[in-house]
């Protein structure tokens, strides 16, 4: 019997009842916005999740005020493992930001179609897009060539990043997608004609980058609906709606702290992945754990736990 989970939370401590206690409802970051959450202050005009949340956790790490948990802990069940602190996430995402703006020529407000599974590069690319003000459109590897063509034409995306698995499908539709200027391939080995190799660029990219000054209502992420009764529709989320929202939530639905881990099995094409393995955990400084496998069985879940 196979099990499909939206979320699975792993606690490092003995399972406990969760009292209505403020230490579970805020973090050193969200505490700065307490007056706003209580309706005693106005929303800020400018906000960027990378500089106002992730980079602040980096400083908290450097000050020794956060336990040495990774920010992202990724495994693939075949011996592959990545453990990045907030500082390392910042370093790598700045390099990706430079790739997007320099080699890909993208600017604030431009769109990029991100077709990646639960691999570390997805978290880097999304963070880099936030840093630059570039709008990421996260999509599933299950897309057909027709699906990719529709999304490229509907969104006007200027760049696309994916793996070798969809390389042929993307090349097939490229001539009919006039807005698409750059294609990035996540591959440690292969190369494709007309594509930039993401892994090679990442090794050489500079790590210095100045975060874009973004407003609360600036677009940040776009998701396509499933299209059950018609063509998929684009849903746009802003810096405020996804990034700032968990900072002022009256009640943290995750109940995690910087000493905990959360395991989200949601596909990266779902907004629930952004909620459960990006914005909400990282506001609280919680370690995001990812087991990248095409399908998880209940025995695997129990063994990893």
C-alpha cells in the first residue's frame, strides 16, 4: 500500500502536545513585525523575502543564536545528500541570481519557467528569482510538449530551466515560443545545443549580488491551475501574499522552531510546496527536509523517520 502525503513533520524532540505558547507562534524574524500583526502599524512598502528573512537568519547563525541545523537537508535515497545552512543557501542563491541576470539577461519583472523536481537546484532558483525580482513559474516534470508550449506562450517567459528529461520536448516547441530567449539545463554531464549548462555556470559565477528592492505587491511566483474544466489559468502571488504573510500570521500552523525539521512531500509545481518547504518553515528558521524519490512507500517514510 502506497502512501501519498502533503506534509509530514519530523520532530527532533519527544512528541509533545502544543500549548498556545508564543514561542511556537513567532521567531526572531516575525517578532519584529508584531505591531503589524496586531493591527498597530502599517504594512511596509518594500519587502523581499530573501533579504528580509533568509539573510537575517544567516546573521542569526553567524551570531551563534541558532542551533547548527541545516536550512535545507536533501537526500535522494541513493546516497546523495546536501546539507546547506542559511549562509550557504545565501551564497549559492546569489551565484544563481548572477547567472539569471548576466548569462540569461533577465531583469526584474521578467518571467522564467522552472520545471524541476524536488532537487536542491529548485530551492536555489526560486531564492535567486526572489533576490532579483524575477518571476518564477514553477511547473511539473510531467508536462508534455503541448503543456510546455502553452505555458511559455501564455506567460511570455523569457527563460526556461529544466533537466535532460524534458530537453527534447522543449526543443520541439521552441520555434513557436518567440518570447523564450534562454534555456538552462541542469546537468552535471550532458550538454545540449542551444542550451546553457547550469552546473558549469554555477561553478564559475561570482557570489556577490545586491538584492533587488521589491515592493509588497510586486509579483514573485506564478502557478498554473490544473485546468480541470478548461485551459490552465495563471495565478500570480506577490512578495506580500506569500513572503510577508507568514511573518504576521496570528497563529503559526506549523508549530515548528529553529530546532525542528519539516518534511514536505509536495511536488514543486504545487503552491503547497512553497508554503510547506520554503516560506513558512524558513520564517521560523525550521530545517526543510526533502527526500527526493518518484514515489514514497509507507515503509520508506517510517524508515527515514
